[in-house]
C-alpha cells in the first residue's frame, strides 16, 4: 500500500504541476476541467496497471523451472539427484511477527475516513433542509431558495441560495445570479461531489487537496466566462467582484465565490486567448501523460516463448565407439529392441530414445547400448541408430521432511506448495505431518518468472509414498551411501 500511495502521490503531483505551469493561465477552461478530473483518476489507476517487460527465455538444459507470468506449473522434477535441493538444508524460518503499528494505522485511516464521510453527509443534509424549509422563488427559470440568514450567494446542483431580503429588494446584481446559474448549467456540483468522495478515501495524498482548489478556481473561470459572454462588460464585472469580496463561511459542497483566487480571476476576465498556443499545449500533453503513465505503472518481467532448438539428425552420425563386430544374433536383438522402443526408422537414421521412463525396459536399453558399441563402423552405419544413450538415473533415497523444515513451509510469503500435483494453501499443511510424505522437491523461482498468483521465491512439491514410487518408476534403486 505504501508503494501505491507514493506512486499515486508522485503521479498526481507531476500532472498538477504541468497544469499549474502550462494550462491554468490559458483560456481553455472546459479542457482544463476535464484534464484535472482525468489526472485524478489516471493517478489512482496507473500504479495498478502492469506493464510487461519482455525477457527472452533461454533454453534450460538443467533443472530450472520454466514459469510464465500467467501460468505457474508445479515444481519441475530434476534430471539428476545432484540437482535436487536438500530438503533438510538449513531453512530460514520466517519469525517476523505482525507489527502492531500496522493495525493501528488501518484503524486511524478508517477513523479519519469515517470523519470525512460524516462531514460530507452532514453538509448534504444541511443543504437539503435549507431547500425544504425555506421559501422558493424563480429567477429566469432557475430555482432560488430564500434564506433568512445573512449569507453570500452560492449554488448547489439546480438551486441558488441567497439572502431573502437582498433578493426581494433586488440588491443582488443580475451578473451574480447569472454567475451561479452558469455553475448550475455546467453541473459543477458533480465535480465537487466527486472531489469530496475522493478526499474522503484518498486524504493520505495531500496533492488531492490542491486539486480541489484548482477545480474550484477553474469553475469560477468558467462561470465568469459565461457572464462576460452574456453581458459583455468585463470591467463592470471586475468592479462588481471586488465590491462583493467578503468572507464565506459556508460548507465546501457549494459553488461560490472563491475569493482566494480573486486576483487570478481578475486577470483571466480580460485575458485574450491564443488558439495556436492552446492547441500546441494540448498536443504536447499526450507524450507527457504517456511517459508519466509508464514511469509509475507496475513493471513486471514476462518471459517470451522461444522456438525449441531442433535436434540435428544425420544419416551417418559418427559412432561413439567402434567394436570388433557384433554377431547376426546380436544385430537381430538390437533391431528388435529398437522396434520395441516404438521408434523404428530406416537403416542409417537415428531413433531417438527417451532418456527416462522407457516403455521397453532398462535391461533392453543396456543391451542395445552394449551391442551398438560392439558393432563395427559399417554395422553401425547400416543399423537403425539410437543416439543419446545416457546412464540410467538413480532415484534419490526416501526421506521425510524434518519437523523444522516442514514447519517453515507454512510461510506463505516464501513457499508455494504442491500436494498431489496441485497447488494448495500453506495452511493446508496443518492437516498433515512430516511422516505423511516420503520426499520433497524444492526449486528456486527467479524474479522474472514469478506471477501474481505465485509470488513466492520457492516452490515445493511434497510427495507421498505412492507419488514417490510413481515419479521414480523405472529408476535405479537409491544409493544407500546417500542415506
């Protein structure tokens, strides 16, 4: 949450700075209105957007697990006992305890947020009561609520609020009423409500309070522009605003004269526009927003799938060793074994045998290897060749996880757990004991291979007795010396 808050604050701050330096003094108030609203939404959404940085996936010839960003497979079975991480190696058990200040922070946040929401609701209730309990008049079709209290003119949604005596005795200038009518027609109250809700939940970002001031001042620019278009006397309007300058004690939900920006309003009323300059600034905003969005989005490395490296097959591969010659009976046995491997090919071509998990048995494989090495070079060239003979692997000795290591696997921040070839929550280990498992496989996941579902640096697959026998079926008996 802290990282998100920092990114949101920095992003909103940069976009607001762009507005204050290049946009605020231009007479394109309608564009500025939507820019400010867009900047708030954009700043809140950008840190949640994930941008993939593509990293080529190199062919892995050893025991690294290939993990994409979207699909997280179970830990890969290593190809040799030496590549299996020792499950009883000293494991760093996460002994961190929840910091009490974390819970306190959330309580404080909830309390202050509730205060903002209550204040927001109270202001709404006050305005509704005033609209219901006081007499109503009309000015050029606009609803006007007449208040007995001494208050400056202001508006909210489709209603103008004024002092009753001032209105009945016509002491309120038509320009001021037109100003508030402009707020109503342009629906500025929607922006105010939006900002109140944003601040209620996002008050931790101090830049949002500056956005509220900028939005309110831009509302005044828009209303002033409407008045000048209707009455065409900017000098008189400037004098009128100065004459009406006084303190406003109303709530923040109403559109009203923002006297803190009076100087800027006086300048803007008589300022001339520059269409070419405004168009240039609008166009220049696109790359600025793109760069800001890229800088503050979430960057993750996703591996690209590469084409598998093809095996090179030759019709007359150089034999690994040449013997004195095999008998006709041995040659027949060799060809029979190749056919039982379900890979019969014409003489002189390779038959690629799987390295492990042969469906034709270890004994036959060893015999084929011995006969092939016994052949002469001419016999090897004429025979169906089976390249890639590899030593039959030795299964690792059974060993249940130690109690300390098993307990450390319950740390969900460090370990992703698989049981029965399916991912399970770390809390599921509470239903088991270490002796329930005959072996465990552990692999490290590099940063660019982790995903949102499995962000842990380690993957562990726990094997029961049956799963152990199934996985290592056909492997040589375990080396007792490794016990």
